[in-house]
C-alpha cells in the first residue's frame, strides 16, 4: 500500500515536471502579435477608416486626454530644460526679432486715395499699439512651438477697435453632450465631410464662431484638427541630454571635491587615532553623539605620509571628454529636428562659423524664411479681420477695403554686407523696381517719420540762413 502511494507520487511529480517544461518552452517561444506596434516603450496609433481619424493618428494622439498629456510634457520641457528653452528663444529671435513692419498700400491698378490709405494705416497702427503686437507676436511663436498650436480670440469693440486675447489649448475641449457627434472632435466643430472648414470652437464648453478665433497649428497635416508640439519627436533626446549633463556635473563635482583617499595599512583603531590627531576641528553631533573630524587642506598643501599610508587622487583619472562627445551627439539630433545649426541650440559657436551658416542658400536660412512666410500669412489674415471689423463699425469704407493690401516686412535673416546691399538697392531704385518706402522698411526706418525729419531739417536750415549774423547787425547799427 505504501509502495503504491510512493509510485503515484513519483508519477505526479514527473507529470508536473513535464507540464512545467512545456509551459516554459511555450512562453520562451511566444511572440506577441502586437510587438511590431511598440517602439521605445510607446505604442503606435493604428490607422482607422475616416480621413479625420487618419489625421489624428498621424499626429500621434487619438483622444483629447492624450493631446493634453503631450502638451503638458512639452510645457515642462519649455520651462525646465535649458536646451529646449534655448531652441524656443532662438526661433523667436530669428522669426520675429524686433518685430515685423506692417504697411497698408493700394493694390495693383486700384484707384484708392491717399487719405483712405492713411485712415486704414491709422486703424492698423492703433491695433498694433493697443495689443502690444511685438511682444504678442513673440508669444505667438513660443506658444505655437511649445503647444503645437495657438488660439487667438478677437473681441470687436463698439467703436470698431479689435482686441486680441490668447485662449489656452486646455480650454478647447468637446462638451460631454457632444461626444457622440462625429463633426465635433477635440473641441472643434467642422463641416461633416470637410475637416478643413471649421465652423466653431468650444471654449470652456461654449461654442465660439470660427470668425472670432484664429487657430494656428504646427507640425501636423491640414486635415488634423489640432497641432503637435515642436519638440515632441526629440523630447527623449532633450531629457537624456539634460540627465547626462546633470550626471556629468555631479560626478565631476564629487570627484573634484574628494582631493585624496588615504589607504591605511594599520588596523581600524590606528586609523581613527590618526584622523583624530591630524584633525583641525572636531564637531560632536548633539543627537547621535558621533564625532566628526575636519581637516582643512589649503592651496599647495604638502602632506607627510607616515609609514603604511598611501594616497590616491581620483580626480586625476576623470575623462569628461568621452561624455561630452555623447552629449554633442544628442544635441545634434535635437538641432537636426529644428533644421538649425548646433550652436543655435547650445550657444557654443566654437564648432561653427556664424557668417558661413546664415547665408542665403544655407538650410537654416531656408527654414527660417519658410517659417517667416507662414507667420506673415497668418498675421496678414488676422489684420484683414481687424480692418473688416473697423469697416463694419463705419470707421472705414467697407466697399473700398478690397482696394487695399497689407505689406509685411520681417527682419533680415542673412548676414549682410551693408555697402553691397545699399548698392543693389540703389540700382533697384533707379530701375523702378524698389520704392523708397520699402527701402526704408528694410533698413528698419519709418519712411513717413524720416520725411517729416527732412522737412523739419529744411525749416531749421532756412531759418538759420535768414537769421542776421553778428557782423550784419553791427553794420546796421553803425548806419
């Protein structure tokens, strides 16, 4: 009986062993069918049927929660990562600089009076002044890069003036009661079969007509309802570069702080006695009662080592150059995303020539020029709305607005030889293809103000020439 039980137990153990081996073999050879969808810890978004879903998947987010998480991460980078901050600030400096110049002119072959042009220019100048446009334009670039989008809401006043205010991306969400409406996604209502035709934006749950909001998106296709932050593709590179710099600094700090390490051949009691004897100061902790022996090593200290003591200097073996190479590789990956030279991201111009980088055919200039034209197109569209609001209030003639256009002059991107540039402009002026007004704007001058300065200068000159000199006054007195 006992023998039969032992035999059964042995058979069960063999079966358990075989079963365990089968499971181990099964899991060892198991291949997850979704493994190709994962890359670096993140899952790819599947492409669905509708064009809108495809656009959302292309933008790497498919829900409003995912979009808000991406934007929150990008905002943290923009406020805490020194390399991201430098990248944002450099793009603002090159795209906006000290500000664009806006001038109202008559369209080609349009018969528009100088007075009407001056009225429209006055409306435009007032808008730029009241809305602190230079600072606001800089913030527009920062927000568009940081969040992937910027919402500008226009508030028309009773006297025709227009005020502009920012709307935070987190305020534009789909109301709960419209979650099932296919024409409303990510807080944006569009035509049912035309995603590019926007009808309204839901700001804090309230529908705002699309004519009152200008939505500038970045890094996505036109049929995507929302944008994508500039640094999203290289966010991990930014974090790695930041951590690598931190770790390098901490290691260097620790190694440089530890000037030397003594190696004692004697026992522990002898070591403690040696430390106590050579201490300059002894501090006793009030709580633990432990004593801390402190010795100061001044510059040029010469140590006399007793027999059995050896000194090691760990800082002598520090090789920071190997880590710097890795750091530069990460920063080049980030700079390549921005199509910018590395020195524009690191402020280190030792490996680049500024003059040879910002030339007319350079990749950075081409990229900045393209971005400037996008910014100008958006600004011009917004300013047309401003003039339209003034016309609706009776400040301007609505029928004559079509005769006007807005010229925008951005700051120059290329490194200029001012003498050669002046010669080219003079030839263009003499050939009739460049106006004095445009030449003034390219020089950063206000043409009207300069003409007024010339007139004032001529008046002063004529007054000085007509004023009697001291000698003539004496002759008149003698007569």
